[in-house]
């Protein structure tokens, strides 16, 4: 999927290529949306969606490409200091690209309700009930200080679901080891134009457009990879 683009790029490099070799690098691009900017109304306005996608996500993609170009030059020149200094920008912009690519697919005009099948069974096993899970993810996400993301992740070690948060644009899997299934963006640019500073209202409403089909697909893929 498009969310794995960063890792697809990494696989494009031959395993035997030495650091500093000139190898063609794919550029990261904005993923296509599966719906129009106004499709998530009234939960998320068309104005917010357009700004969020064409300005904020696009900026992460652009800055990620710039950072990778600088890093490639630094590696080619054996400039370890510059390589290290670029790590925060790589994490921030790479994380912003990964997080938003997942986020767009986690939402759907026909979303909402509750999951079914194996995902619902896992939620009940690990949280007691869907309502318990919903309350925990909502409360944890609302409580984030400053900017960040609330996540439902899959632990590939014990096979359990876990609710957690990441600050800023820190990507879930590289940061915690959890496989991202469902993310809620609580950077103010995701909701302020519509909900002002009332983050709880935004988090409450976003459940009405959660794409459980997408979350279920991510869960099934994560479990399958654990068995391999």
C-alpha cells in the first residue's frame, strides 16, 4: 500500500550497494485520496480536508524528498556529521508522510459503526468490549499535550492490540514496534477551523467516519506477517 512507500524505496537499493554509491532514488508523492474533499462532511469540512491534504501533507512529502537528497549527498561525501544532523528532519517529515497516508485510508464517507469478525473479537479479548476500547482510545488521544497522534496498534510480539500515542509526527512502528492499524490526528490543523480548541468534540465525531474495513485489512495483514 502507499503507506509502505518509504520501505518500498528502501528495497529499491541493491543489498550489495555500498554507502555513497549513486543509485536512482524514487521520489515520494502524495497518495491519491479515495474520496472528494467534501465527502467526510459534516465530520470534517471540505476546507479542512483540502488544506490538510494539499498543504500540510504535501509539505511533509516535499521536505522528506529534500531531506533524503541532502542525506544521499552527505553519505556520498562521507559526511557523517551532516548525516546525523538530518535524522530529526527525516523522522519528522517521514513520519508525517507515513502517518497521513494511513490516516486518509482510515477514514471513509461510509464509515462509522463497529468492526466485525476477527478484529471485533480481538478488541473484546484485549479491551473487554468495543465501548471500553473506544473510551480508552478517545481519552488517551484527547489527553495528548500539544500535537500528536492517538493509535490502535498491533503488537507483533504477543499478538495483542494496544492503545498508545506518539508525539508530533513520530511514526508508530519505528517508535514503539507496534504495527499501526488506526490513527487519530490531533494536530490542530486537523480540526481547528471547524472545532476550534474543543478537541473532545472532534475526537467524538471522528468515530462516525472510521473505515473499519481498512482497519480490519491492516489487522489481518499484521497477524499474517506475525505468523511468517
